[in-house]
C-alpha cells in the first residue's frame, strides 16, 4: 500500500469496506451445532455428571458461536446515527433506513435471546437429575436456538445485501473539505483533477447512475482537501434525470464543500457558453453551495472570468491551488 493509499484508508469511510460477510441462518445454525456436537466429555465415574457436563457444554458452545457472531454484525454495521447523511441517503434509497434499522435490531434481539436462553437452560441442567431429562433440556434448547436464528433469516439476507452495496459506494470522505468539480462534458474537468492531484485519484461507480466519480486529494501543511470529479453527474439538467438518479445525485448536498464550476469559453467543448450558463444556474439553485466559476483552456480562449486556468501552459494553476487552500481553511472554520 502506497503512502497516498495508506492516508486514504485512514479516512473515516473505510469502515464500510470492512463489514464482515453475513452468514445465512442455515449456515449459522450449522456452524454452531456442528461445533457443539463435537463436545465429548471424558469418562466420569458418576454417569449423570458426565451427561450433565456434556449437555451444558453443548449449549454453551452453540451459544458461544452464534451470539458473538451476531453481536459482531451489530457492531460492524454502521448505525444510521453514526453514518454520515451522505451515506445514509444511499442506504435509504436502496433499502429504506427503517428496514436497515429493523434488521440490525432483530439481529441484536436474536443474539440476546440466544444468551438468555442458554443461561436459563444451563441452570435447568444444573438442577436436573435424570440423564434423559438433561438430554431433553439440551434438545429443547437446540430447537429454540434454531427457531430464533431462523426467525432472523430474512434480516441476515438483507444485511448481506446491504454489505455488498455499502462496500461498493464511492470512497468519498464527507468530513473533509471538498471541492466538487462540475461543468459540461469536455470542458476540462478530468484534466484539472489530473493536474492538481498529479494523476493520483481513484475511480468508483456512483450509485443509481451509470456514471463514475473520481476522487483525489491534495495536501499541504497538514491541510487535506478532497477533490471529486463528477463526469456525467453534474453536467446536465436535473429534469432529465429519473427519480433515483436525481435523489442519488442530490446526496452530494450533504458533502461539506464548494463546487468548482468549470466553464470553457474556447468553443472547443461542443457546448455553447449559454448551455454552460444554464447548467451553472441549475447547479447554483440545486445545491445551495458556494459555486466558484473557473474558466478553463485560457491558452485558447480570451480570459473573461475572474479565475482562469490552462492545463496546457499551466496558466493560473498555482493561483487556483492557493485559492483552494485558502477557502478550505474557511470551510473548516465555518463548517459549511
Ligand atoms: N487547449 C486546452 N485543452 C484542454 C485544456 N484542458 C483540457 N483540455 C482538452 O479538452 C478535452 C476535454 O478535457 P477533459 O479533461 O477530458 O474534459 P472533461 O470535462 O473531463 O470531460 P468529460 O469527462 O467528458 O466530462 C481534452 O481533449 C483535453 O486535452 C486546456 O487547459 N487547454
Ligand atoms: Mg472527464
């Protein structure tokens, strides 16, 4: 893992990548009871003691496989309260926040039930006298153990699906000061991201759209800034989007930051300035974020905007970089 990678993974979002796999209920039952059935107590001259001990240990073993496993699921899946709204939006769109909460609650319930049931039956075993009673108690525990886990079988499948979805979400750190690079196709968004991050960025698919996002970072004197290039995401009117796409894109609202709106006056992008202005209006009105206009390709166009850059002759890039750092400081101070 390279230095940049290491830093990337120290971000707050990486936990989404380390949610454990979720067993199906039949797999969990199998795993627990298989281990329990391997328990074989050594000879004891008092037969009852041996039977008692064996049945207690079987119950304790089944419990000790299943309950911590379920607790681990509860702990490792982010609670909605802890999840940043940016990610909460996606879970809500895909699964419904209430279903997500309910599934985690049910798993938590099952794990507690398994523990208390084990305690109860182990106590019963301690006072049981006849070996056949002991076996009956243990079998009864197994029966109830299985039905508890079967009871949450839908929740386990559901959480397994959530895990697969969460792992694929773009690694955007919503806590970092962020610049979202927007603008019509071909205006030079990717070129700018390349230049600023020195070609060090990652790509991920953006949920509910057919598009990808590119994320990279720049850092100076301990200030770390996130840049996001959003080709195909902020480059056309929201009215042309379907509902899911629209809501998914709108979750960018939750990211603290500024939009850099790239505008190309060179007539080489294939879009007129009027078309670009219309998108500028739309983005300004939709996101309620600070939108900074940046003219691109100043090597082949007359400079008309306050901020202008060229990836070709490097004009204005240093100034833009400074601007980015100065305003990132403001973002941190004011929390916008
Ligand atoms: N002359 C000149 N050409 C540039 C500059 N920046 C980018 N280009 C060219 O413009 C074209 C589009 O650049 P990209 O960076 O791919 O544009 P984009 O906005 O990422 O495009 P999409 O990803 O399709 O939305 C490419 O051919 C670039 O080489 C610039 O500063 N000057
Ligand atoms: Mg691009």
